[in-house]
């Protein structure tokens, strides 16, 4: 029987589709495993600090081998810095998502700081880890020493820029010492976090922080208004 020349033979279905789907599924599994390692590392670093934490114990608590963990992270220092980077990304998205001069008001920023403290109260492992590692990193040889120095510089720089922007638009008094207010705010935030970690039932860091920032805002704003 002659073939109909006006017809085009149907194309075979792509053979790569199942492989692509399998690859996507593999990536999803890998991403989930990587996140589990990061979450588990937070708890270990919070409890034992960096030096006393063990990759073998972290891997065991994730249900994988140490070799499996090293498939995702080059070593313990890489894991530590990845944990810190993830935490910082969260804070950046909450507090520093745009230029300081585009923040509508200092009051709005202070309110966002209080909201972050409320959220941190629901992330106790992360807060404990932060306090533990900050204490350890005072040693210049600690792998997170440079990270925390740079983090404090970034947070302070942003806070000072935001306060100066408040001065420029007439919200903050022109005689306000913006750097001193920025440093003091960071110190108070960290201090309340430490007290909360030691006594989470007796210390409400968000309430205390809100009261402090409200008083500070009344002192430095032209209108004398708080949160």
C-alpha cells in the first residue's frame, strides 16, 4: 500500500522527559536534605558551639553518613558559614530589604525590629546559636570572627544611615547622635536576647525591646512621638 505523501509521520515523544522529571525530583530531595543539615547544625552549634560540634553527630542526627553531609558542604567551617548566611538572609529580608533613605520612617523601622524579636522568640535554636557563636567569635582565630565583625558593621551602618535620613526629612532631631543611638540599639537588642535565652519564661524580649525603642524614639524625634 502506497504511503500518503501528504501526511507527516507523527513525531516520537521526547525520550528525555522522564529523565528531566527524575532530575527535578533529585534536586528537590537534595535541597530538602541540605536544609535538614542546616537546621540540625543550628541546634548543634547552639548547644556545643563550633569547636565542640561534630560533623559525624550532625550527620547521624540527619540520618545520613558524614560522607553524605560532605556532599553538600565542604567541611564544618563551610557548614557554619552557610548556617549564618541563611540566618542573615532572613534578617535582611525582614529589616534591610531596601535603601535606608527609602524606609518611610524611623518609627516604621523600629516597629519592624520589634516584629523580628517576636519572630525570634519562635526560633529559640537560632537565637541560642547566635549568642553562643558571638561569644566564641571574640577569638580572632574563630571561623566566624570576620563574619560577625562585618555583620555588626553592616547593621550599624544601615541604622546610622536610616537615622540620618530621618534627620534629613525632619523626623529626627538634628542634634541626635545617630551613631550612638545605632550602637546602643544593637547592644540592647543583643542584651535582651541573652536574658531571654537564660530565662525564656521570665523575659519577654519583644515587650522589653518595644518599651525601650518607644522611649528612645520619643527622645530623638522632633515631634516627641513613640511607637
